[in-house]
C-alpha cells in the first residue's frame, strides 16, 4: 500500500510549482511575452563563463575518472575549497572535515534536521518561511513551530521566540537574506538571537542548533549579511550555489558544521549518518569539481538590482505597498484584500503570476520573484494596473 503522506506530497505539488506549470501552459497559449511569471526563483542570469570553461576542461579527463563516485561527503579538495573560502571571507577557522557537500540546499537542510533531531522534537521557523521547511521537519517526525517575524521591520522577533522555545526545541531555522520577504537580519538581531539561544540551552541543558539557510548570501543590495556561525557556536550552515552561480538544476551545495561547536565532531558524524540514511551521498561529482575552482566567481547582483529598481519604482507609481528588499530576488507585496489566495487568483486572471503568502505560512501578502527579464517586468505594468483597478 502506498504511503498516504508521500502520496499527498507527490500528488499536490506546492503552489509555486503549480503556478509555474500554469505559466508554461499559458505562454504556449497566448505567447511568452504576454505572461508575467513572478512565480519561481529560477535565476535569470547565466552561470559565469568560468563554469562552462571548467566543464569543458573536465570533459578532457578520462570518463571513468571524471564520473567516478567520491567519498560520501565529497572530494577532499572541493571540501577544502569551501573551508578556505569560509575562512577567507568570514575569518572562521573552518576545516574541510566539517564540510559535507550536498545536492543543493534542500538536501543540506534535510540532512541537518535529521542529524540533530529526534521524533517528537520541535523545530522553530520564522514566518513567513520557505515552504519546504515544513516538509523536512515533518519528515523527521518533528513538529514545526511557526513564529512570525516582527511585522514592523521583518526582523527576528526575539520576545516571541523566547515564548516559543520549550524543552522540546531541538533547532531553529533562519534564512537571511530571506525568501520570501527579502529582509536581512542585522548583526544586532543575530546577536540578540544568539544570547537567547545560549540562555535557553543553559536552562534546558541541551543544545539548540541554529540551522542557517543561506542560499542568497551573496545577493544583497548594500546591507551586510552577518555570518551566523561567528555569533553562535551551535550553528549549522546550509548553502547552495543555485542562486549565487545560477546553477539551480545542477544540485550542488553543502552543510558546514561550525568548528566552534562543542560537539562538532559528533554532529558531523551524525550529518554523515543522515546523508547515508537519506541517500544524499556523493553530491554531483562534476559540480563538486566545478565548485572547487569557481568558488570565488562573483555573483552578478547588478542584474537583480536593476530588476528591483524597475519593479519597485513601478509599484511605487501604481500605489502598491511592499517591503523594500535588502537581499535575495523576491518582493513581498501587500495583497489588496485579506485573502492572499484570492488575490493571487485575481492576478492570475491578468496573467500576472504571484505566489500567495499562504504558501509561506503567512497571510495578506504575495511574493513576486523578480529574477526574470527586465523587459517582462516593464511589460507587466498593464497587468498590475488592471489588478489595481479590480480593487478600486
Ligand atoms: N532555502 C531557501 C530559502 C530557498 O529559497 C531555496 C530555493 O529556492 C532552497 C533552500 C533550496 O535550494 P536548492 O535549490 O539549492 O535546493
């Protein structure tokens, strides 16, 4: 008999994928230029030329060598490149033996949660949040506890988090720069969080791990992104090159267990165990090799900054309310009615594809992914105008 939960997960793809699929059908029907697809976070800029050059170079190697398995956590040289990069950029004494290469941030998150929780534990997330957090938490037999971010500035609400932490809290997930809001938690905010977690660890006598999900780390518009592991020892970093190097389909990222963690060796062993138990061993090998040499390639943030400018000034002019994003490539726009699902449907009628907040454990807002061509953003003006008119 099939597993009912898996059946539900598989037969009801999340709203983002549904909207994206709808957009593809609509484009075939009415023409690509007439559909304004702000649904999915697929980078619109190409991967750096160095990635292609590296792949071409690798293809010269004997195939049996190139495509061979690596050790489960990845090639030592690629893990070393990650550790060196973390040390150079953030001054942390990272070592390769605390780096586990994964098939993207998703695998990194599943591995991390499985490694440090037991069924019945609680995992805190800050709402709105990336929808897969719920699936990964429940897959580990844990309960997701949602704590809204501060509505005034979309920072972590330390007082609310204090109320939410219990003796069952095993972990908290944070994501900065944030999907879907685009906010970046300030150093002051991260320091306050670290102080709270330390206090609660002492009170309950067990670690509370902070899983820092950082696929948008390099996509910022001026604000600094504090490196969480420098502020809280019990941090596990989950990273992906999906967005920074525009490689979402290649599935490459990592788990980094903070070297400063008291039981870092054991946690890393559990990470390896979780990788094994979940089948996430030996991340795609070609891209381990690509990362090894391309890790310092800069992210082309200019293209997203330009899109952000075009979209924000258009919405300013049309009188929409939104949260000015400090990072990532998402705009959190206030829905023109309480029911964000209905608002998203109303937008869809104008071929304007916006993801309702309900997808992210929020309500009353929609998310617009502006990692699309600037022309499409400009051309979407008429759809935004028509949508506004529906509510006037
Ligand atoms: N975490 C967040 C916040 C994301 O937005 C995404 C992807 O959009 C992921 C994790 C998953 O990244 P990956 O594609 O590397 O699995």
